[in-house]
């Protein structure tokens, strides 16, 4: 007898299906754990302790802190599910924090959430879940997953204001086939309503807003603490190469930045280029931030090359809009992107994520890292 597909697309009775739920201690992952338990799955909750707390972190709205670990533990007790805490502070510092600092020292604009998902969250959790003989790894990300013939594809969430597909582009095909994202078809208000119905202690918990290891968004203070020698004075030049000022360290600036330049000018000035080798920044007008061609490397492709022959949309920053573009892929590793629409403030170190549109919505085809 062939069983009907269960709610996560597997040909298996929920009672015979073991799922690992990545529980951050927030309302989203806690609600997912409750949904899986309610649907009859065997649920194991796993929470990652990624960094050691300090007073600044404790006061800020961040994920994976000590308070979040306790919140996750209380939710697991409420739901009567097994719960484990994994201590990954060293892995997190090496794979995410050090990478974050190094990127700024190179004049780039890093995205630590992508690195975190790529390394400890999905890579290590993937193997941990496999070792537990779980049938799937479930997360509370706002991404829609569609599973057909044991192949899972990732789509933008219905709630576009919550969509997190940009941060998950570097997920491997094996990981994606194993992952499930139940909240992709829900609005945030609906998630909170489910949490309240389940009587979870985190139902009204505020969303995390900051990068988890950056108290109150002050990334410069993190770099200063870890690399105090990184703050070296250098020249500020205009687009014609003329020295117009002095800066206190390139780590204080990102492409497209306007505040903090501290130069008098007739028109607003923006950072249009950062040269780490020469320890220089170049400033110019907003129009000089417009770029049409982007060079990408370290591609992660989740679709066949034929799909890139269709109309492609790209997202160049997490809060950016989808832009129509053409893409020329070389050796499945590098690419040249030609934008059909203007965009401002594109920076090396950021991710560029590819999408195509079909009957299910905007499908993630993969992405790469901007180098130039």
C-alpha cells in the first residue's frame, strides 16, 4: 500500500517520521516545533549556543543568546519533546565572526547570516540530524519549499517582508532535499496566532533584529575589539583621484555610505569605492554608485544551466528588490551579471541571489558572491 505524502512531502506516516527542529528560542522556530508535534511527528529540538554573552548582547534583540537557549528549553518542555543544546562557540567564531572581520578589512560588506547558515546552522546541523536518523531537518525560516519526487526546491516566502531566501542561497542540493520550511506559506501574524494557540511562552517575544554577535548594530566596536590595529588613517579621494580628506580606517565605511564622511561639499557625497591595498576610499555623487555589470564568484547553483536561459531576476541585498538581468555563467563557478535596471551601492562581499518565476512563485536558482 502506498501512503499519502505527509505534510513535509515524505511518503511516510508522521508517527513513523523523526524530524529535527532547529530551535533558536524565537517564536518562529518554536511554532514550527509545535506544529510538527501537533501533526504527530517524532520531534527532536536542537538549539545552538553560538557565542558567549555580555551585557550589551543581553540587552539587544539578537538570536542564539543565553536567554534564547533557556526559552527554547522551556518550549521543548511545554511541547514534551526531546531537546538538545550544542555548544558551537569556537566553530562560530572561526567560520562566521573571523570571516566577518576579515571581510571589512578587505573593504567588503559581509553578510554573516549567510555564512552562519552555510556553516554551523545547516552544515553541522545537517550531519547531526543524519546521525540521529532523522527523516528531515525543519527550520523556522520564511522560505517556501516545494517537494516533488524527493527533490525540494526553495521559493520566496508568501510574506515578502519576511522572506529569508536571500540568506539561504548557499544551501547545497543535498541539504535542500533534506530541509523543510513550514512557515513559507504563513504571514508573521499567523505564526504568532499559532504560537498563542499552542500557549507557547515566546508567542509575544520580539523578533531578533541585530547580527547576533554585534551589539546594537555597532559592528565597528566588534572589529576594534578583535583587531585594534585595523584602524589606520588614509586618504579620501574624489573620482578624479584628488585627495579631499582623511579617514580614520576603511572599516568605518561601506559602499553607498553617506554619513560619517565629514567633508563639506555642494552636493551629497557617497562612498563609491574602497581600496584596501592603498587604504583609501573614493567619494562621489549618488549617480556614480550606479553599476550595470557585476562579477561573481563561488557560485552555488541549485538549478540546471538551461534554467538560466530564461528571464532571470536577481537580488543584490537582503532588503533590495528583484532586478531583471542577464547572466553569463563560466565553469559553474564564476559569472558576469548584466543588470537591466539601475541599482545603487553594490559592494564586494555581498551576495547576489538568482530567481526565476513559475507557478509556485519565485524559485531560488542559487547565487554567488560579488567580487567587482
